[in-house]
């Protein structure tokens, strides 16, 4: 049965690839957060034959250390050819820095320090530490010394300079599955050169769109946009000013269609990883250990919503989906609330054909897409 399933996956993949034009792209990711889906999404992209990856940018706090994790991941899967760039975010260190704390809070004013904890370098007395197991699975498996010497690139102008080589007729695809700090730095005149795909938004209620105004209720913001409304607004305003749009996969759509890894699939992968030889370094085992650490860190059960992998899959495979055009904004006046989890009306959306800056994904064939994603991951996690 397993062989038949694998053969079906290969046939489905090869048939689809023959119909697709190779796309130049850049991935922006915060691999290493209390979430395994960035790792899975990165794996899916670097092993997809439909794309030409010009670089991967690590983003969010500790971007330098995240870049090392990405370099390890790409190298272990035979993709040392992909340059890994250190993106925006305070650097990793274990000693306290008041300067970095001020920077982090200024750039992520609604990051809930009292709930998620504080990154170790900005932690104050009485605060719990954010994800104490950060990098631990990869450092333990491959040794901290080996991971630390992996070569990454520090070039804050990489994406801007690359975009200047493209045009509105020949776009560079940019997939952002992290908070949008690195996008906000791009000059508005280069936005037409981007085909932008993002994981963001929040929990929109498409069943109650106001018929007259087109207003879409958004009951809660998601993490990527919610922690940094002013930065997100910069991106949205630049999209509007340049008359361009992003394709947005929201937290709501992933949960509405239950795009998640079944528990039995997770347990199968976990058992396979545990059975690997202990005599050699093993990326599969490191990934599953990181997954276990993430589950404990974010208090989720073992199964996992496939938010970021869905973005990568829809982009890379030209998978059909339904969408509506939306004008989106973030309310910057709520920056003093302390947490995106307690704010209301942080994101506003209006269904509109005029001045739309977002192509909001609203539907797709869930069973087909989930099966394709699981086929892809099954071919890697073994």
C-alpha cells in the first residue's frame, strides 16, 4: 500500500510539473519560532522543482541564529546552492540588552511578552523566557560548534537590489511567512516588481460581509500582522500606492478548511525518526525533536495546522483557488495595548474592486491540496 501511495505521489507531481513555468522567488521566514510549520514550508519550497530560489531571508528576532538553522536545513537536503541572508531583527545573545529590548518592543509593540515570554536577551526579572528550547534540537543533533560555523550572508539590501533586476512584466515572487519587517524596507517604486504571497491577516468572517459597505468583520488578528500593525500598514500602504496586490492566506482560512497534519501522520513520522540510527547526525530526527519542543512551547497537541506550507504549496504549484479582492488596513492607534491577542478591530478589511491591495484566498479543494502536501512531506520525512 505504501508503495502504491508513493508511486501515485510521484505520478501526480511529475504530471503537474510539466505544465508549470519555473518561477524566480525569495522566501522570507522566521524558522525557529515556537512553530514547526516554517520548517515544513521551507522544506517544501527547496525541494520543489517548479521554482528557482534566489535566496532565503531569515526574519524576526534572532534572525542571525535563524539563518544558521535555515543553512543547516538546506545543506542537509542538498541545497547548499541557495544563499541564506540574515534579515531584520535583533541579534541572538544570552546576555541582557536594554537597547535590544527597546528596539524589539518598538518594532513589535503588540508581541505579548506577558503571555509568550521574552526572548532571553531582553528578558527582565519576573518575565518568563520565550521558547527556552530555541535552536536546541539542531544544536544537540549536529553540535552547536558545527551549526555556528555555517556561512550565511549579511546584506540588508539584498531583496531591494534583486528586485531592481525585475519589472512589472517580469516579476520576482516573494513569499513572506513571517512578520513583514523585511517587506516594509522595500521602496514603494519596487512593489510592482513583486508577486507577493503572504501568511497574515487574521480571522475574517466572510459569512457576514456588510452588503452596502463591503466591510468584512475581522474578529482577531493573526500573529504575523498582529504583533506589528504599523509595519504591516507600511506594506499595505505601499501596495495601495503602487496599485499592486498581495495574495493573502489568512489564519482563518487554514482553520476553516482544517488544513492540518493528521495526528496519525505525525505519530508515524515521530516513530520513524526515533528508529533512526543514533550513530550519525540526522536532520529528520532533529526536525521531529524541534516539533516536540514546539508542541510543549506553544501548548498545542501533536498535530499541526499547515499555515505556512499552504502558502508555499499554493504559490509553487499554481494550485487553483478562489479569492476576493479586499482593501486591508491595520489600526496603528492600538500600539499601546500590549498584546494583539486582546485587541479588537486591529485589522480592517473591505471587499472592494477599487483600490484593493489584497487578494484574499477564500476557498480551494481541501482534500486534493492536503493530499498533495502530505505526499510531498512523506517523500522528505523518512
